[in-house]
């Protein structure tokens, strides 16, 4: 049997599906990612399973939903065992840490399966799924960030079980280590799987956090391509936000971080080309969750508001796959797909038996990858959740249900693609609401683990401290920041 292809998987942080030049944001420079898209398939309707970091990342890896794998918010706690690192106890950035929790220990990830089927798996970059110090889930090479996330300079990095501070720009550091790993793995007999997880374009976005050359590229940009709206009444302080000149400053940093990351992606591609590995490597590019940068007047993702939002700008992520030897080039696909579809897809394509994973909610889309006929299937429905907020969406309609009291939302996406007009309380849509709510509850009943059902958690979007549900030992699960939560009765 011939050697299976290598896999380069690039995952960004807080990059909306709109945030690429090839996706229509014409004032944003992403030439290297655009080149990958021109050599492969770009999916316009690829949805995260939860519009916040850690749950979405866990769903990508496991093929499960947050109410089945148990990571329901970004992980504020469980990243570091503070007894092992007593020198960090007085560091305020570690104030929420207590013990290291391997949140996915009882889950099977596709990297576990790849490792057992002959792949050498390596990670360079953000993990943020608990116990950052110890390699897990099939990864043999491990270079990550201690707390899950960090600033763009002076990042607290983990390598060989130790934490050390790297003074250089974090995007470059992650890329350097990724190339080092590829150099080591490419001489092995087995194929490699390399996850390169950038922190970009997550905040901070102020100028001093990014190289001047990239900030200067957008110095005179008025960002007229993006909406310029008043701040949404549900906005909370989970992300920097502003209007006027403040808006331009934030967008300048966001754009700069993406273009700097794009340059690093170019370095990865150049390495594959220079070492003649490019023809033997599947290249994947995506993000963990979507992002509003003023869209709807919101700054942030699902937890940019309270209650949490499910706008398409929060839940759509870029997804590009390139492997010209097998897949068509320069294709844009509008099929509705979800992160939970990736697990069965990658395993089926590599001809790894997936029969034992039939309980998962996702469906393989290998048939799309192997054909230029990528027309939209009308019956496709995708689902999303963030704590007590759940969503069901098809091509025409989106319904959002907030347990237990609402507010709920219904949008006709064909007539109202920007989701400006909530039809939930209109009499002519009562039947649609009933039908979609019924379908939503049946689907989640099928895939939820009742012991960690996220609808039971009073989640505010300020971070998860420990395991949820019956595994919490009665302790506080989610950090609460009541002074930031805007209690709105008018929407």
C-alpha cells in the first residue's frame, strides 16, 4: 500500500468567514491563503459548532457537540497545574488556574485515530483544551501556549514540559516551530499530520501588538467594506469595541494580524514546495469560530453579547482544502457543512474504518471533495449551541432558542440575509417556529449527554473553570462577571 498523504492543518483564532480577500473583503490582503483557495475548494457556508474558542476546537477534534464532550465555554481554568508551577502563583494572568484538567481524556479525537493508523502527529500553536503541559490525543510533538491564549509578544510557551517566555511575535514563533517539526517529520517513513494553530487574529488589536509593516499597510484605510454601526445594546466587555476612530484602530490591528498570519502561511507553503512535499500534502485552512468586527454593531463572537448571539458572522468560519492531485481547483462550494462533519470526512478519505463512530452527528463530505459538482443540497440542516442557546439553520430559515426564557429569534435568510428582522413573534411564522423547534429538540436529544447538558448551565461567556454537569463536584463551573452583563428587556 502506498504512503498516505501528509496533512497540514492550519487553524486560526476568531477569524470570520468574511475575513479573507477571496471571500469578498477587498481591502484585506491575504494573498497566500487566497492562493490555497485557488488551488482547492473554498466553502462559503462552513459553520462552527459553538461560536467561541474551546468548544469549537473540541468539536472539530471529536466530531461531538459541546453537550457531549463537555467543553462549553473558553477554558479559563484547567490549563495548568499550579502546584507544579508555584512560581506562577503571584502572576495575575494565572489567577483562575488551579489544577490541570485533560478535558478530552474520555473522548476519541481524529488525531487519536490518525496516530493509531500510522500518522506522526504534531502541534505547533494554541491548544486551549486543558492540561497544556502534557501532549495528548495522539500528538507526539507538542509546542503550545500555557494558558491557552497569550499576547502577541512575550507569550508563555510550553515545550518539553516546561514553560518559557518567548519575546518575539507569536505568529512567527508558531511558524518557526511548525517548520522545524515538518523538517523532522518529513524524513520519517510514516506520513505526518501537523496542526498549526495561530492565535491570530484574536485580540489584542492595538498597534504595539503587531509589526509596524502590517499596521502601516492599513494606516489610511477607512474600512468602508465593513459595516459601521452603533454598538449593539447587548454588547459586553468580552472584546474591545468602539466607533469612529476607535473602530478604525481596532480594525487596523485585526487586519494587520491576519496579513501577518497570511505571510506565515506563505512560509509553510514555501517549505512544502522547496522540499518537494507539496504534491504529497493535503492543506486545510479554517478557524475555530466566526467574528463580528462591527457586524450587527457587535464586537466579538458568540459571547460578544449577553445573551449569547448566533448571527452568521459569529458561526461561519473559513474552510479551504487543497490537494490538486485528488480534488478540483478554484471551486467555491455553498453547501451547508459543520465542524462536526470534519471528523468522519478526514477518516473516510484516508480509508480508515469509521463504523465505530456512527453515533456521531456529522456526515462525511468526501463526495464533494472528489467531484466538481458541488451544488447545494436543499435538505441540509446545521445545528449550533453555546450554553443554553441553541440554533437550527437551513438554507432558508434560522431559528434560535434560548433556554428557558428567551428571547428567541427567527430569520428568513433568503429575504433577510443580514438577519435584521426577527420574525419570531409574527403570526404568519408560528408554524415554522413550531416545526423548527421540534426538529431542534429531537436532534439535540439524540446527541446530548444528559450528564453534561449545556442548557442546564448559567453561562455568561466569561470562561469555564472546570468540568461541567455531574463532574463539577458542586463547584462553580463558569466564571461570572455580572458587572459586565447588560440585562436587556427591549430586544
